C-alpha cells in the first residue's frame, strides 16, 4: 500500500501552472546551449573561440557563431529563467521580456555589419534567424498561455 507521501509526491509537479513549466523548460534549453557551447566537437572550430567579438570562429553545431561571452549570456539567461519560472508573473515576464530581448537582438543582427567590432557577442545569419524564431515563440507563449490551467486532474 502506498504511503500518503508517495501518493502526493508527484502532485507538486502537476500543480505547477503550465506557463511556469514552459518558462522553466525554455530556461533549461538556454542552460544546455550555454554548456554545449563549451564542448569541443559539438562546437566546431573550438580552438578558434575568442572571449568576444566577430573574430571568434567557433560555431555551435557548426552553424551558430559563438564566443565565451555568447555562451555565458546563454547560461545567465537560463539561470534567470529558472529563477523567474517559479511564479506565474515571473514566468510570463521571462517569456515576454526574453522574447522582446531576442527581437531587439534580431534587429541588431540585421543592421550591424557582422565583420565589425559592433558584432561583439558575436552573431551570424543563422543566429539572426534563430533570434527571430525565439522572439516570436517566447512572446507568443508568454501571452497565450493562461495563468491558470483550465482543466486539472
């Protein structure tokens, strides 16, 4: 026979609002990407990685230009997301605010010369498309997921 604590142990995860779960999952992805950016092989041209700047020749998955600073930004964005995902208002702020940040990064990536010192993070065309997708997805999720789930078991 299951004890009372066994029967309620899984209930905490089920009781979390969907928006909090989605924000935490998004944050976990940013943490994962930040870590993967430091792994040779997953990050191609790893020996060409710079702390910052467009001279960094490292590419995550051989596609997305990264630097040490770029990877640290992903890690910090993930940590912030996990902290904010603890409440409904924080989760919504993370998704909508983070989406807005990525929209600004997308616009910045469109106007900055990728070979200039202004491209200090650094970003390439693949990053620009990913930033547009992230902006749209995060803002949509933040605005469309209700604060309270309609149906609960």
